């Protein structure tokens, strides 16, 4: 079981007792609160993303092995304590298969992004491709999440729920795919343009991809995890962008989120030392405007407080003797 002083399951980097502990102890509502967006237009004059209707999730064939939370919604496995145990070669072999499958599902789903396609149609593609690989879509019922992937459009920072909203020309969308295969989770995401997009949106996407790249380049055994955020924050702020602090990279493996906390900004408290065989994600969320976030009443969808655009890229990687190896490649 997760303990009060462990890092929260949500990836915030906060202690569980300072984050979701109270909310988790509330009796679970039968359905999530409908999403509402109180703002109609952004300060930039662009319409805000309007919540659509969330359809029931697809079925997962009974022969597909499920993570421990699939039925209850609550991950059982106790989190690590900030330090991750390096994987054995046998575990790493399983991790490679899960991560490769996640990367394939992301590539296929991303190639379906175009104007008029709804985010629930993307979810259906990802769900189908995940189960076709004998894998379980990790987000499904993870702490009650209702769908198989996260789709985060425009000002949505992360954890957007696929719904009936059709993508519009000029939107940008992050598709975040995690699959559970061979007892391991593999987690990756990318931001895609919807048709022709503004120069500002394209620049944001390019800088965000660069931020992931410099974060990965900062991975070195014997060094603290805080080196990663230092490199990312340096690059982002030099180019005038913001780095979201509310969500971080995380240890990953037999659990979706372990106690390893990987901030994308410089945080001296991220003292865990990188060791060969450790697996974690790097997943910077970069903003054009301010980095502060608000949450829709659905309890999931995070948006920038100023409703300006944000992008994200994510890989799962393993620390090697000399640096990092990206695992989420097709
Ligand atoms: N894939 C997300 C991450 O990068 C987590 C999604 S949790 C969910 O950590 F419940 F929203 F699916
Ligand atoms: Co992740
Ligand atoms: Co992810």
C-alpha cells in the first residue's frame, strides 16, 4: 500500500498525505463529475477547449493480464521510496517489450490525428491496437480514469479525457499512451499538429521536443535526478517558455508510477542518484505563457491557468553505464 509519506500516485511529486490522500479516502462517486469549462475564450482570443461527452470505455478481452488496479481502481503495489531499484536483465527484457508496444500504439494513434477526428476515436484506435498486442491500456481505471489513453488539446496540460469533441484545424494535441504488457508498464506521449497550425504553436512543439532531448542527454549514472530538470528548465526559460511544476516524470515498471520523482525544473530535493538499470519517464510539459495550472471539475483535466497553449513529449528510459537508452521506440 502507498503510505502517507510516499510520493503521490498522481505524479505531482508531493507526499501522498499532502496531495490525494484525503480525496482517495472519500467514498468514490459512481461516475466522475461532468467536465465544465467556465471560460469561453482564452486571453489570446482563441476559443477554450469545450468538454464533450465521455462514452463508456471499450472492453478488454478476459485473457489479457491486468494490472492490480484494473478492477478496483486503486493501485495496490507499494511505491518505492524515492530510490528505484535497478531492474534485473529479466525485468528489463519485459520492460523493453511493454515500451516497444506503447511506442507502436502511439505512432499508429498519432497518424490518425486530423481535423474532424474526435478524441474518443483516437482512444478507440489506441484501445484496439493495445489489446491487439496482448496488452492492457494502463490508464483504464487507474485511480478511476475512464478511458484508455489521455488526449490533451491546446491549453490542456495533461490527463485530458477522450470525448466527443472533434479536433479542429489549428489545434495541437498530446496523445499519451501507456500499456501494461508482460507485467510491465511502458509510457510515452507526443504532441501532434491538427492540420495547419500557427507558427507559435509549431515553435512550442519544437522547443518541447528539444526539452525532452536535453533532459535525456542529462541522464548519467552517479548523478542526481535533479540534473534532468536543470537542463530542461535552462533551455525552456532561455527561449521564454514556462515549465509545468505540478506534474513530473516518474519511476515506472511493475507499477505505473513508482516513488522516483523526476521534476522538469531544477529542484534540489530531487536527490535520488541515477544508477544503471533504473527506469523512469521524462515528460516535460512546456507552456507559452505561465506554468500554473487549474483542474476541470472532472478531477482529471489539467489546463493552464492563463489558457495559453502547452505541449508535452514523453519517453520511458533506462539508465545505462554511460547515459540513457530510450525504451519507448517502435
Ligand atoms: N501517462 C500519464 C503519465 O505520463 C499518466 C496518466 S494517468 C491516467 O504519467 F490515469 F490519467 F491515465
Ligand atoms: Co508518465
Ligand atoms: Co504518459
